[in-house]
C-alpha cells in the first residue's frame, strides 16, 4: 500500500510540474544584473517595478533561463541596467522544473525585453540627448490652504 501511495504521489508531483505556470509582463528600471552562481552560473537581475511613473515597493527578481539563454536579451538587460533605461520584461514562470536552480536562481525567466524609454532627457523638453536621465520620481503637493494662514 505504501508503494502505491508513494508512486501516486510521485506521478502527481511530476504531472503538476509546468514549464508555463504563468506568463506576464513587468515594467520598470533594472537596478541589478549579474552573472552569478556557485555550481551553475546564471544571469540574475532585479527590476524596480514602476506604476504610473512612480517606483513601487514591490521588487521583481528574474533569471535568464540557462536551458535557452538569449545573447540579445542578455545584452539588452545589461545596457538597461548600465544606462537606467525603462524596460518592459516579458517572462514566463516555471513551477517544479528548476529543483536544483540549474536554470537560474528564480522561477521567473525573461524571454523578451522591450526598451520603453532610452532618452529620458526628452521628458524635460530638451533637444540635448546628453542632458541627463531620470533616476527617481518625486511628487510635490502644495496645500494652498496653509499659505492663506501665513499672510
């Protein structure tokens, strides 16, 4: 009886493993991208997710799949991290297919990178492309009701 239960458990566990557990997109700025690992070297990154122009407190960690690394994606992510570009990452999440972290440290594997904004100086109306880049966004709210009391 124990062998049957064990065999059923293994069969269910293997059947529940999915290469495409979920698919999605995340938009933000790459703050870290490196080739790391003790046993298996893998490309790992960290995205600061943005929501309507503001940085979110929800980080997104991702990997490049060692089973099918894309030199184009790696080059785009490296440039985005170096220059502070805003990017959209298209990824898939695998469940149960990365037991030994041989594919990457996370289960979120980036398949495609779309650069949304390279020239952050255009936001300020400057024609000079070397004018700078946006590092963070700050919103200021002026409460005019407090100004009337100081007259």
